C-alpha cells in the first residue's frame, strides 16, 4: 500500500491522549507499539502534530479484538481505524511489501518487525518511531540526523523508492518546501531521472499533492523545486508545445506566490500554469485572451481532473483581456468582474503582473483605483428588468433575450437607467435596434 493509504485531506484526526491509550492497551497485551511516521517527524521539528498514528506488531484481527469500535480501512495492508474517545486512530501492523507492479500498489504484503517496516517507507524523516512511555525515538533509517541537518533523503535505494510509487517525487518536493529541507544527492538524481514516470500516476493523485503544496506560504520553494527537477513539463504536458517554455516558471510567479499568506488552490494553479505558458515570451498579453485561457484550463482539466469550480477559478484569474486590452474597460465590465467570486484572487494576480512589468503598470493602478471606488457600493444589484418583464412586453424568448438583458443590465450598472420604467424603455429600444 502506498504512503497515502488514506489521503491526508480525508484522514481522520487522532489526539495524543487517545493515541496513547490505544498504544498502552496494545502494550498491556504484550505487543510492540509506537507512535509512527509524520507525528514523530513533527514532534522532532517542534511542530504540534495534527494527528497521531500507531504502528504495532499486533496483527489486524488482534487489533480489532482489543478495541470495540474499529473499521478496516486497509485490512490487507494491516491498517485498522480505532475509534476511541473523540478520536479515530490509525493503527498499522508492521509490514514488509513485495514488488510494486503499477507504480502504486505492492504485489504482496507480509507482517514483520518495526525495523523492516521503517525500511519500506518513503523518506528517512517519515521512517521514525517514538516510544512515548520511554520518551525515546526509535530510528532505523537515519531520520533524526537528516532532520537535524535539514536533509530530505529516500530510505535505502532512491531509485527503488520512486519506482515503487512515482507520486513520491511530488511528495519529496512538498516535504522539502514545507519543512525547509534540501533534497540530497541520490534522492535528487533519482527524481530527475524518474520524472517521466509521473505520467503513470492518476491525475487525481497529482492534483491532491499540488493542493497540499501550492496554497501554503512555502509555495515559492515548491515551484522552484518542481522546475529544478523538470516536473513541470510532465505535469503540464497537455499544453501546446512551445519552444519558449522554460523548465522553471517565469520569475514573476515566485513573486506572486511569495506573498507570505495562504492562497486558494485555484489562484496558485492559475498563476503557475500562466507563468509556465509565459515562458520566455516578451509579450504575455495574448495569454490573457479567452481562447488562450481556455487552452490552459483544458490542459489542467486533462492533467489534474480539477473540479468545475477550480477550472472556473483558473479561468477567472487569468482571462483578463477585457481589463487589460488597448481600450479601457467600461464601468459595466469592471463591475461585472468585481461581482464574480474569484475577483479578489484575480486582483491579486493583476497587482503582481503590474508590479513586475508584465503588463502596463499604469493600467493596473488605474483599475485598482476604479475597483476601490466601485466596492464602496453594491457592484451586483438586482436587475431592474427580467426575462418575465420582456415577455410581458410582447417579446419572444430566444437569442435576443440575452442581448437585451445584458445591454439593460450594463446600462443599470453604469447608471444610465435608474428606474424600472427607464430600463423597460431602454430594453424595447435595444430589441428594435
């Protein structure tokens, strides 16, 4: 079973006290039991663990007998969820895995010792155990030393670790960025040489890793590492071939992503994809056009299977030609933009590209002044005229409706019509015209 037996986002939380109760019961029944994995790593880094896992030599069926409320979430791999108090504690039996035949799942699993269990894990920092009763770290793989020196190393043969589960390459980048670690020697070489294997990983799993690494403030490091190891061309392989595309994302993207705050995944992905497409172009303006943005969104959908909402967010953050074109946008265009749910993120994107000189800084500054003024009032008032009103005036539903309603609403946003009667008269003029 791969390292993400239960996805980090879906994994239930377990408190230290409840995990300790589980561990003590296993010990009382003459079993070896330790805290394992990420909670140990976090404790050694001085980070409060979000949850606690327990590893033991007790077989799954014994774990289920010892606790009254359990769920087999990966029984074949020895993973049992124990519900205790307010927690759900993941209890995993020490295991050794056979060959991985599909880049994710082992062909066989056998239960074994703590040492062998540690050696089948991905990185040394995740291969640590902790005995809370003795207050002692159990380290079979050199993880303590690597944490001390801020190194990220695969356990054992790095090539084998990435051949077992190709997603571990992205996990390496995520851990390095999150904890400020340097990906060392053979591990770095193995990532670069195995990067094409990411194509074998499902889009959903790749997107899951990106959702964890791109929104946090540490995303600049993650972006640089994705570029350094040549992972971006694999992730964005569905974009049109372009000789101007670099291995690393355009410099301004790091500035956007270095804002020191957590941002939405939609904004982060939009910025990274746009930056990658920008490459070494001198003129990035064409990439703001709807057709180009849709090309980017389609590629992200194919590569990552992002949700409809995320796709709309990527498009909304980067489809800016109406704002940045040769002609200044109308009041209606700007107010319609501000009414969109993604407008706050799109404005962050606008500000950065203006500051970095990727488009006219004067235009961006002017837009921000306009936005500030408009936001003092309601930028999305209820329409004065609806489709029912047009029907009541004798108009038949069809293509004309949208044109008329859009024109009337634009006039309303720009205060050219202020009452329902004025709006209806204007609607009939548009319909005749």
